[in-house]
C-alpha cells in the first residue's frame, strides 16, 4: 500500500497501480481515453494530465500523464489545478477538431465515453472553422458497423483486438494526424471477440450492427441482470429491450467471471428471442391431420392436466438449456423415477464423470479470472475458442502473462503495457493443446501432435505417469507422443500454478480420465494448480445435480409402452439423437406436451404446445462450468406490449399443470417459493438460495429499477393498442421494477446491477464506479455462489489406458467438432450468427482424400446408421488418417465416435446444405 495526496487530501492506495487507476479506484474523476483497466497504459491520448509536486514545499509542480505515473508512496498531485484543467480541456479540443458534429444521429450518443469526458473537461464550444479530415468506412461484417470519421486515435481498438484477443486482420494505417483503423481490405472481422470493440472504443467508430437494425438509445432501453445462455462459461450480460424486442446485449461486469469482455456468440446470438415464428399461444395439435387450434391459457391447462391425469405413466424430459427451476418443477411434476435430463446417455455419463473429477481430483476449478494467473496450461481434447470462447480468451491472457513476469523481474509495473510488450516480444508461458486438428490457440501454443481421441487420452495418461510414477504407465507410445509427454510433464512440474483443461467436446471418457490423472498427479506433488472441465450447454453442470436418467432411457420407456405420456421441456430431441430412436417412441405416445420458446422439429410432434418464455422473459438459475450458480432476471414482460401473447415461464406452466393433475385450485407461485422448495429437496443445491437477492430486497425502501431515470416514451409505447396507459407489470419474483421508478444508483453496493450508470459516466466505463477498485470485484461481491468444491481424500488413478487408435479399411471414425458460430441450437437461429458462420465442410486427411480420389470442394457424403450428410470436402493437413470431422450443428453430437462410410455425394445436394438426408431440420 501507498499513501498519496490528492488536492490536499491523503488516501491509501495500491502502490502497484498508476495514478489514474488509483484515483479512479478512490472514486475521483479523471478524464482518460487510451487507458483501459484490462489493457494497461500507453500514454497515447494525453487526456489524463494532472499536476504532480516533488514534495509538500513544491508549489509549481509539473504536468504528468497520470496513467504513466506510479502511485508511489507520498506522491502529491492535483486534479483540480488550473493548468491541469486547461491542459485537459485543450486535449479534448484538439481531439474534436476532426470529430463530426453528429451526436444526435450517432448510435453511441448517450452511451459515449467521449461525450462523458468532453463534459467532464468543460469543453463546450468549437473554435476550429476549417475543413475536417474524412475517411471512407468499411463493411466489417454482420456484427460491427464502422464510422471512421469519429476516431480520436486512442489506439484502444487495435490494442484489444490484436494484443489482447489475438486478432490479426485489424490494423492502424497511416501516420501523424491521419491514421486509419480498419482492415487492409473491406471484409468481415475474423476475431471471435470483435464485438468488444463496441465497448472498448470510446467513441462511435465501432458500433453494434445488430442494434442498428432496431436502434434505441441506451436511456430508452429496459435492462435486467442476466446470464449468457449460449455456452456453459456463465458470462454475465445486460440485455436491453424496447417494444418487446431485445435490441442489444452488453457486457455486465463480474470480477470473477467475464470482467469486461464477451465472445461474439454471447453478444450477438440473441436473435432467436425476436423471431416472428416463435410460438406465442398454446396450441392443441392433431398430428395426423397436421392441424393446430389456438387455446386460451385456461383451456390449455385444463386439456393438459386432463391428458396427463388420464395417462398411466408420465415421463418428463428436461433440458440443459432450461433453468434449474424449470427442470426441478418438471421433476416434481412427474416424480423422480420418471424424470430424464434430456441428455444423451454418453454425454450424461461424461457430465457425471466431470462432476466427480471436480470433487475428487485434488485440484480446484478456477474462475475465469483465476485462469489468467496460471503459468502453464495443458488442454486435452478441446478447441477452446470454438467450445468455450471466453475460457479461451482467459487462457490467452495466462499464456501472455509471461511478459508481465519478465517485467516484474526488471521492476517494470504491470500497467506499463508498451514496455511489457516490447520486453516480452514472443515470450509466453507454455501452452499445449492436444486435439485432432488445428485450434484457435495454436498461434501461442507449443507444438503438439494432432491426435485421435484415443491417442490424446494416451498422451494424458503418459504425462500423469511421468509426473507421478504411481500413475499407470502407457505402453507402446509412438516417439513423437512420448517426446511430447516428456516436454509437457516437465513444463507442468516447473510451473507454480499449472492448469489442466479438458471437457466433453470429444465425448470421450478416456480423455476425461486422462485429464483427471494429470490433475491427481499434480495434486500429489502438492501443486497449486487447477482443473477446468468444459461442458456444452448453459446448464450442463447444474442439471445433473438434480439427478435423472438419460434421454435414451426416456425414449425406451415410451417405445416399450411402459409410459404413454411425456412432457418435453425446452429440448429439441432431434438435436441430440438420430430420428430412428426418436420417431418410434413419440409415435407410440398418446399424449405429448412440449414447452418451448422456439419452433422445433420436436414441437411438430406435440399434441399440446405451451409457449415458454426465453431467458429474456423469465427468471431462473444456471450453474456454469466452474460450478457457479448464477441468477438471470426477466428483462421484460412480453404481455405488456403484446397483450394477446400467452408466453409464460416454463416453471409456471409446470406448476399450473401439476395443480391441475392433482385437481387443486390453481394458485400463483413466485420464484422464491420454487427455489425454496428446490433447495429443501436437493441439499446439494442449497447455495442457490444465496445466488441473488430475493424478491423482498430493497434499497432505501424501494425496489431496483430496470430502466434508466431518463427513460422516455412509456406513455406512447402502447398507444396503437389503447390511449390509456395501463399500470406497469408488477414483478413478484424479483427485487426489480418494470419501470424507471426505483433505485438505480451506484453508491449502495449490490451484486445484481441491471445496467452501468453513474453521474457523469454513461458509457461502459461506468462499471468502474461499482467495483472495490478498478478492475477488481463488485463492492457487494461478485454475483453467484460456488456449488462444486474439491473434497479431501485419497484420489485413486484411473487405470484403463485405451489402446492406440488404428484406422480401419473403408470405415472412418466420425468427429462432431464444436464451432462457435452455427454449432449451438438457439444462437444458430439468429440471422447475424448464420451470416458470420463459415460454410460447413467435411474434413478428411490428405492421405485419405488421395486414396479416395477426392479434392477440395468435392461433395462428400458421410453415412452412419440412418443418417447421411453431404457437404463439400475440405482437406485437413493435420487430421489423422482414418478420421472424418463434421462441424457441430450438422449431425447430432451423439454420433461422435461412430464408424461411418464415405462416398462421393451429389454436387447439387451439397450446394443446398445445411440439410440431412434423414429429414433433419435445416436452420432458418
């Protein structure tokens, strides 16, 4: 700690910070542009000038850039010094020389860091009367809009895009006062994190293109704290709504999880919420006649309760994309003995294996923030950028942490970004990625052979044996694999905090067992390492904690006639298993009730359809891959703008169905009651109670506001329906109001912050007002509660080492590999995600392609069981012979590892992809 003196007052600060960070952490306002808490200082903009004095007798002082000056003990500065104030005002004035006068039409208006800093410096008029420098804008793809004339040359964009996120196609071109930030030629930005430019940029150069299509000012959006549903990382988000549509998603700060950044799927994959073809009314469907009749809520509940009550046995099929509360209500409705998780058997076994490893490997699961502090990383069977992109970004920071380590040895502070980059050059902590083909982190990873899943497991078992001779040995390793194992083991042993990452992408119990053995070997060496296991869907960690059978069990029970009714919760079964397993089971079922918020192939089989609320229209709890239970809150009530809509939370539908089945009078229920019942029946989930404040929470006696205090137009939003404004919806489930009335300040610490705003701070930089220190944690603590913890005890090694992979003549092992864009069920219904997704290909090794006489682009058919997929061929120079790779979303993941045949496909058929010969659903 250090004592600094600011304008005559003394403060205790972190001596490792620079003066700007120290002042901002104290709540003092100092304007800045180029500095960012996640990227350090480069001193490019000169906006953060303060007057620094040598000692208490110095009355003259000198101007310094506070982002480049250390907060050393006994430093004396003045923010309010007249010379410093004039200098800061002049900086804004020269930055504004070429900036257009377009705030009223700029999409960043009201959300703009440049506006905030201009007001803060009291710059209020222009003296420049000459021609402005202008630029041509570029089309940067479906996610980002480009308006280069607004640039103030702070260099934040390329520092994030290139240095932090590892992008290569965005650069700075030109010199002096004529610098252009863009691509070398027009085209879609290639980085999976490009959307963060919209928040990193302090002006309106890079804006959200998906928001532009339905633009609304920030102060006219209604927000709620939420959790990204597009993978299992658990990133915190702030969705904004207007007129019953999600207009944009922004990052919501959580110091333990995503901090300042999201991946592009999480930021732009919300379009499925706004689809016109969503079910909005209950329907009774006559499947044989392919007809549907709309029902009222009461009629739907009466009919649903009747058919379920008359059934001899009702099976419930849950979903890892639904909340804990909804899955619990379904389990309660049908009984524990009749509940299926809705997850395919092999994937479910993998999830249970991961849960056991999290408890009994000897190493803790790190948070995303903790990942960045590890100094050696071994990844088994995951392409993190495709399967859990935000984890991949954290791993990248861990690898680049070697630069900060070198700087620390030389006394260079960690905030001095330019010096650290120059010193570090290509120095990195070791990263090893064992995967069948290239990955998104290969450019910073050490060389590692591309291997089949069985051989990846053998590599992991060998590494564990080298670390601890008590672990089982691996016989017959090929020389390249043996050499790699020696190098990896040496790096892990030399590290202070090694990290092992694996997961379910390869659907291999052997790979998970190998990762567990490496973790146990390190734990036995008393190593302060970590083990992180990647799951596929938003609630893949939480759902198995409720217990339940596999999806195959449910279908077998229906096929055998042991049950004649089924309730399917937010789950398209055809995304998980082949139709040959699903169709016979559903055909034999007398009553099929489907609750979902999307039109799916499973919904077409329903007798009764109940329209579910999406994440934006409901409240609930998810458990992330680190075992963190986090609450998401309803952003808007869909019935306010569209009164004819009968969308309700899935857990409310299920509660009402249960009351009807028991012939009870229907009673309303709120979220707190569901959670209370859930935690009483499932003690392992007791922490869910503390994941967020309950509905009775108040600040100064009032609820929390979902809308900014400048929210406008509420009285006219429904004028097309009725000139009389109805009462705003009343929320009995959460401590939030559906209005601007309520508390929305920053001075009372709280975990669940709907949107970032503080007086004078309208941009995302306002999050600094909510943290204990800039870049730290929320002052009330970061949202969420950890449910999974390592348990002490003896950790036994897995002993079943798989045999080496051996190709088979005329048959190939199928790999269904994750992909960020187009590989996840709900986000792949969003038009921008589909536009960004690369065309799907079937990938083969060069040797296999040559043997079959195929060349790049040839239509190739993959045939396995009753499934046949035809796509253009892409020859993969790293893929092992005997393997064929297909991107997720084209075939059910349950086919992973299946043996398949290949044939030359029909060119016209391949060009019409995505499509399956077995009638699989083509994405909209």
